[in-house]
């Protein structure tokens, strides 16, 4: 990646009709850089959509978010296998349409010790990567930092996992990190510390970045729901300053409810720095 790209979580809201061809028109008109495909309930796309996304991925940055029914620490073996399949399917679809990177929420602790869960995630990540290698799929695979303490995936766990596998890197969701901690990790120094952890994986982790940002509501239990940036306490300006300082390159996905407007707000502020 040559620079930091600002992309929307799914099609822009003003896309009408709701087709990818129109979505890329809207992105182009607004000066935005791409979008994240949202495979919420399953990894499905029509042949027409695949063709349009594939053609546009040459000029726009495309990423993909795996389905939400993923838990690599499920107590039921069939659910673990289904989770592995969903991640593999997301990666295959992503590579087929020219995506740069895929992300997913990896696991829940299910009341187990963090070290025990980590070992299971390592073992199951190895299975995912083995299946991708057999299929000739070479795309960044990224567990996302999660927004609740019941979910596996704080920044340290995901950085540690990324050091074990060359094809794995973090998807750093700054709003989730902020919400998970009940309102911490929201200053310039905090953002720099997070980026230093990512950089500890290797320089390639900073120049091949994938992150999420949104306004967010939270409680002592963590994430509640996303908010527009100006309706939240998310310190996006200092975050963008930190991203600039570290010369981060890759994709920053805006997940605010007003996705394209906040995405534009972020890009315009970043370019003003």
C-alpha cells in the first residue's frame, strides 16, 4: 500500500439502487477510497456483484468482513468447523474479487482461561491457513480487536497471534479498544502505543494496515453500539495524527452509522494534517 485509504463499511447509505456499480460511483463522487464487503450472515455474492467488485478493486481498496457467527472457541466441534469454513470462505471470496484483506471476530472466552483459549485459537488459525494454502489463497487474514471483555481479541492477544503466522495481521478496531476498556485508550499517546505494538510485528504490519473506526457507545461491560463520530467521545483527531506520525499505509474502515459522511470527515481531516 502506498498510502492510508479511507473506506466505508459496506455500500454508502446513499447508494441507490443498492448495487455495487452505483456504490463505487458514490465513492468516486465523494473522493473516498473503497469499501469493506460485509458478509454478515453468509459468504454470498451474485456473479454480477463479483464481476463489478473485481473490476473496481483495481482502482479502489476492497476488504471483507466475515460473518458474525464465528467462534473458534465454541464448545461444540461442529461450530468450530463451521467457523473455520466461514473464515476460509471469506478469504477465498475476498481473493477472487481482488480484496486486499479480510477480518472477523475470532472467538469468545466462554469462561475459560485466556491462555487456554489462545492456544485453541492458534491451533485453529493453523487449520485455516493450511486450507488457504491448499487452495492457493494468499490474502491477509486478520482477527479483529473486539469490543467486549467476553470476546477473545484484545490488542496484545492479536499482536501475539500475528507474530506466529506470516499471513496473519491485526485488524485494529480503535472504537472497540476504547469501548472494551470502558473509555480508556483514547489519547494521542494511547494511539501511538497501540501502533507501536502493531509495529513490533514488523514494519510490514504498519505498511499493510487494516483498521476500523467509529463513534461508539459503551458501558462498563464494553461496546453497546456505534455512533456518528460527533455524537461520541471517540478522539478521532488525535488518532489520525498518530496514524500520520507512524506513516501508516493500508485501509481505515469507517463503521459509523453515517458511514460515508464520517468517512469523508476522517479523510478530509487526515489530509489537512
